[in-house]
C-alpha cells in the first residue's frame, strides 16, 4: 500500500481560504502622513462612482470567458493543496489592496471596473533574444492553464487561501530567451489616471506600480502568471486581466494588472521600497522571525474567519525556494 506523507507546505483542500478576503496588501502606510491624506482622498473619490459595485467587474469576467471558451475552469494541479479552508469567494472579492483604485479595502471592488481590460497586451523586453508583445487572450490560448491552491500572506499580517488560474512565468520567459547578462525581472503595471481614481487622486505616489524579482525567483516553478481566480477570469479588483503571484513573498510583490515585463542586469527599484525604504525591502520573503518595524510578523489572521495562525517561514513554501537564498 502506498502511503503518502504530506509535506509542510501542503494544505487540505477543505481548509483553503475563500476568494473575497485575499486582496488587501497596502494599508500599512496608514501610519504616515501621506497615507492619511491618501485614505482621505481615496474615500472621497469613492463618491465619484455611480455604477453599482461589482457590475462592471462581472461584465469584464463574462467578456473574458467569451473570448476564451473552454479555458475556465482550468484543471487543478493536485501537487498544490492547502492546510486551511479556501477563503470565501465573496469575502476575497470585497477585501483588496489596490491603491490605484483607493486605499479602503472595499474601494477596488467599487472602482476597478473603470479600467479598460480589452485589448490588453504585455510587452516583454530588455535583455532577451526575442522580445515580444503578447495579447492576454493570445497568452490564455497559447499556454497551458492550470489551477493551483496557494496561501497568500499580506505584509499587514493577514492571510488568505486562494485558487489561482494561470501558468508558470518560466514558460513565457523561456519563449523570449533571456540573455546571459539578465539577472532580474522588472514588472510594470498600467498608468491610466483617467480610469484609475487612486492614480488621479494620489499623484504623490510614483505611478505606475512597479515590482521586481531576481531571474531565479521569476523562473521558480511556484511563480505564476495569473489570469484567473475561483475558476473564472480575474475580476478587475484582483488585478485583471493578468498579474504575477509569488506565494512565498508578501503580497505586494505580486504585481497586478501587468503591462510590461523587462529583463535587466541590475536589481530594479520597487514601488514600496521607494516609498518607504526603511520598511519594505526588495526580497520581502515571508519570515515570522523578522518583524515589520511597526508590528510583529509571527502570527497572521485568516480573513473571513479571523482565525489566528502562526506565520510559516517562506509562507510554507521553503521546500521550493529556500535554496534560492543560500
């Protein structure tokens, strides 16, 4: 009889986190003056929206399904299971950090539907042999989609468990063939103040959002280029139409609504390290032993249930990534 021992990062599916809770990641600047102003203006900006919350987001999801028949839901990869329940879908949909659409957790669900999602292309350039510009729907049709259950750990000490749909970023990078000099990967989001109320109301932030990984991190099998969640295409507040997911790092490393991927030879600047260099470093691996300057990271609160759990080193994915850090 075959007896399979569950590894430390695995979570039983019955315990995975629901969808609507997983999205909040940036309210940590609330203690600073700029963040206080941002919250004030972000909340004021919410009054500008006249559409019913979620209406335009639902329309965007349905449009993506029509554009990619038969691609959602994708087959689930059985290697990636959970140690906790999935976050409830409705909870995750309403609990987001996406400053481009406001600082309040519910603001992205209200305002992100203003973002035009089609057409949407991702430009891959820099130190590569074959730069390309790839339409998102073309990517969905060209690469094998799969669903993975991942933990999501926010720097604000809350967590979710989320079913993402996408494919390993490595597959896209292999297509463009990184040059020997390439050592890092830079991600750049959109800049559309006319559509993104947060960009319009908080011009002191260095828009567009930008993040980065080492090339080894980007090529790791856990790093996903994501186009869906909960068996459907991404709704706007989750970073539609395409985002990055890096499950062993704090959530702000997983750039949303990506428009450019650039391979470079030097460590690129990142958004929150630029804004608050004393609080957010480039690596940003989940580590219970390293507190944030203003709070402990030893524990986390599960959104939707408020269960308190001990934080896992590398968010429980050390088996896959610890070797990257020597």
